[in-house]
C-alpha cells in the first residue's frame, strides 16, 4: 500500500504475536463480494419464503415424490400452521464463494408426545447435526459459537453454526437426499451467490426448494439480531485496546446499543462495504475484489500451503518488512512534512524487485506480507468510506477474520492511528454467520 494510506504499524519490529490456529483443515473464508445496488434506497422486501408445503395461492399441494406420513404427522403440520410457524427442521443457509455457512435451530422443548410422533428422518437429521462436531473431512460445527436457550417463534432451543467448503455443496445436497429431507416438505431459505448457482441441483438431486434471499439484506438482519440476543450472557461486539502492543493488547466488550449509523465491512472471498442508517435503510458504498480469497489464493501460489489455517500459521511466523518497502527504506526515516512514519508501508512487496532480497525471504515472510497487503487495502478503503459517509463506527465481519488476530489488530490500530482517534474498529464473535442467520430469520418471518 502506498505511503500515506494505512501502514503496517505492528510490522515495525518485524512481527506481532502469533495468532491461534484451528486444527481443522478448512479452506479460505468466503462470502462473495456481493452484488452492486442503487446508491441509497429503502431496503427492498426480502424474497418471501412460502408456507412450508404450500403453493403460491396458499393451497397445500404435496409433490408426487413427497412423503405422506401418518395422521400424527398431519396433526403436527396443522399445529405448526395454526401457530404460523414452519415445520422443523429450521435452517438458514449462506452459500458463499468459498465457504458455506449453515445455522440450525435445535428445539430443546420437545414434548414426549411430539417426540413419539416425530418422523424418523427428522430425528436422524437432528441427531446427526448435534452429535457431531465434524462432518466428513471438511465440515465443521463451531461448538464455541453455539447460542443456548434462545426462543424463536415460541420454541426454546439452541442455535448451531456449521461451515464447509463450497466445493463440497454437491455432497451436502446428496446427504439431504439420503436423509430424506424432501419428505419433510422443507424449504431452504438460502442467500449468497450459491443460492442461485446451486438452485437447480437442490431441486433435481435433492427434491428441495430454495427460497433465494438477498445476501446484504440477510447480512444486516443477522448482525442486528445476533447483537440483540448477545452471546450466552456476554457481549457479541468487541474491540481491541492497545492493539499494536503485544503485551498490553486487550480484547474488550463493546455495547452496540446505538448502532446507527455504522459502516459494515463484510470480508469474505471479496469485500462489500455498507453504510447502515437503520435496519431498513442502507446502501452499498463500494467493495473490492481483494479479500480473503485473494489472501488465501496468493498464499497457495507463493508458499504452497493448502489450508487457510496453514496460511495464517505461516503468516504468524513471518516478517513482512523483508518483503515490503517502507517509508524509512526510501527516506532513511520519517517523512515528516506529511506526517508519514518510517514504519509505514510505501510499497507492498517493493523489496522483491531485488534478486538478493528475493533470495533472502522465507515462505513465512511472503505469507505475512500477503496478509498485511490485503488487510491494509481493506482498511484504507474502509477509512475513506467512513470519512465520506461521516460515520465513526466501523464493524468488520466475515470469515476472513476467523482466527485472524493479526488482521484484526492491524485494522484496529490503523483506523485509530490514521483517523487520529476518530474511528473505532469493531468486531463480532460470529463474524461469518450473519447471512445464514438472516436467512433463518426470514424462514421464521422474524423482523
């Protein structure tokens, strides 16, 4: 990143504290950058999920291939419709460019009569999702994110958060077929680009109908809802104090009780930046194609790594100042006239023009420089958007930030430093799941 934009303050001494890594073999984070929309508008109504098993005119029509259960199952359906809530299971799906995020509501208030009347396929689905923390070689349930004792549509239960690579979507659809999802008359509320890409596969292979929802509508609905319910008695939102100091850095809760206006920076495979003025009034300010997918893709090319976790682990041990050209490399120190400190990055990967320096760098250095380059670019764009929109709360979300302490601390320090304390970088515990939560809320018609 050019001098005068967001620098790399924590790279002054070559490295920051190592980030924690996961033992899962999960690939790059990923929400697609998002589709461009009108400059400023009232939010259009989200696509409506039809009543489960009902046609557009409101008359129930069972599909020929659908399961026709005993009278007890019919009683459950009548009861659900009477209380204006869909039949179980309740899912929300966000199919991104790199990762699929799925949220599942597990009812914990099932009566003995309900349990006796439950069809086997529904019991099988609940047992499979809640008794495992891994699904195959790539699916992961983020147990540490589980929200307990929620009440949704009058039912009490736990909300589970599951992710797997988008390239495994065909296997997920096949699992739905094998476990007889279609027998439950389930409509999947889905968002993200994959809701369009895989719609026909859901229908022809799994006999499942997708209700496609706008990903930015779902993102905002999800983040506002999750922030309102908190995180099992803790704050959902947080910030970093003293982010550039490894010894003094603290992660502290932040009360987002007055959220508007806020700048929402969603970092997945690409990046979308939204200015949010109320739950129904927002605009997409801009975006960039340089996101989490870029970081992981470049790391694969430069270092030979094969997982997102491996890329972050390598970056945690690298020194980006061996790769980047800093202000001090050009001026011999600070550029005082314009207030540019010597540690600021003048040219990302600028030292790689020298054959001697290319031969001296390690794969870890290259991974670190790639992470700093992508993070600086996102932070710089976010800062300019915040200034243009006159917004001082900037919330960063998306799976790029999962276990990515280096990037979060860099964003926190850089926004504070370059804005002279006017901007605060905020983060959220459920960083990549808000789109899926928004899809679930649409299924349940929760405003």
